[in-house]
């Protein structure tokens, strides 16, 4: 499932996509955070938020990937001036003074002013461009699945910080919840061999029974957790976006939203350059995009790594310090509201599309 921030929802509204997915998007109305050992029978919330930015806008929405992708492809198919070439891949490209030539796997050669590479953490285009990336591996795996339950979740998202890593319960439409959690590699391998009934029991140990008995709705999938940060985001006639530029540890829960922020920032930079009669592939133009997005990406990556490391320490002294800190934040309403707006993507230098403005 995808966690779509309030600012990303506003961008999708401007692009005409949100109406197609709104009925399937579950708003997160409240958030609870706890920090306990796995065996703890009752997980008391140390921090709780009202996650509504305003009456008609939640800080985030949970939407199943298959429905989101279907809506995006439909929007692209209807967009004027867009040609979708698939399946295909870029074999090579050559940068000239006024254009870039791209050799595609279907034998075609395309010409453009600018290449935007958004082909994931292991970006082949990034390698072709000669841009190196820093990569941090972890001994952890991320597991995703979804469960059904008898009682309604009330739009509440819960994040338990367990010694193995975060265990997030994200509400879906209906009596369903998407699960995203972190485990050691050996424990992940064991969990993936379980039948659905045994897996449901393992999940209940972490989830609890506050919503009644659980039914596993989807076969779990697991992914190695790592972070990637490109040393450069741009070169002449070339720009990186999304995970190709910055693959964040998913504890941040913001990988997709950071990618959409890249799109919004790059689109704004390109249109501003076009209106001034500038070459959109010129390095000086693209460096404005890099300056805009690089600092935000670096700080988010470092913060995610620090939080994961801090909360993965199961020692009692550090847990006591964490509990004290979370309890203190829970009593400071303005600070809680700042965190909600941060999760909503409504702080800092926000591109126009994310503010719901037409470029």
C-alpha cells in the first residue's frame, strides 16, 4: 500500500488523479506510537495525535498500490503530449549541446532536451550517467501484508517500536489494515515459511486483539532494507528523481512522497525556465532543482537512520529515555501539530503543485 501525504493528495487533485482514487483512499484520522518489548500483553500509547490537518484533509491517506497505479496509467493515457513507450528500456544516451539522443531497447532512437531518470534505487540510468551513489545496507528486512479484522479501525494508524524495528498498522478502507514491519533477516525467513493461520498468530502477537481475530488477506512479501543517496542529482540534460536520487529507509514512511515532491519541484523549475526562454536541460537550470531537493533528502535519510537505530535498541535504560521523551512530546500540543504538518508535507519550501496550485 502507498501512504499519500496531504500535500501529495493536493498535487494529485491538481493533476486530475485524486477523484479516481478518493473512494479507495483511507484517511488516517489519528496516530498512536508505543515502544515496548514483543512479549508485552498491553501496548500503551506513549504518543497520540489527531492526524487531521483540517476537517476535509488528513495528514496522510492509505491506498492500495494496484489501484493507485491503475489511476496513474489512466491519467497518463489521457494526457495530451505524452507518449508511453513500454515495455522498453534505455540502452544508452548521448548528450549534445542542444539535445540528448536516447537509444531504446526496441531499436528506436529518441531525441529530447532532458532525461529524467526515476528508475529506482539501483538506477541503470544513474550508472549510464556516471553518477555514483552512497549505499547503506542494514541487517533488517521489511515485511508487507494486509489483514482483515472484525471491528472497525476508526482511521487510526498505530506504530509499535519493537526491538526488531517498527511495526506499523495502517488503516485501509473497510475492516482491513495494511502491515509494514521490520525484522531480522533470519526471523523474516522463518515468518515467510509459515502457513496463513500460523502467520496470523505471529501477527496477533504484535498487532494485539483489540480489533478481534485477524485473517491474513495477502501473501507476505519481504524486501531488504537499505538507503541510497546519489552524489549528484543532476548533470547536463539529466536529472534524477525518486528512489534513483534518494532511496530512504522506509521507517520514514515518506519514500513515495519524497519522489512526488521531486516531480513537483522539477516541473516547477522546468516551467519557470521555459517561461524565461531558458534551455531546460542547461546545468544551471537543473542545479536549482538539485539545491531545492538535496538538503531535504539528506536530512530525511539521516533522521530515518537515527530513529531506526535509536528505537531498535531494546535495552531498558534507552527505552526509559525514549518513553520519557515521547511522553513529554505528548503533552506539548503545538509540537504535536508541527509533527502532523511535517508528516503532511506542509512544512518547509513546498512546490506549488503540493500546495494545490496550478503551475
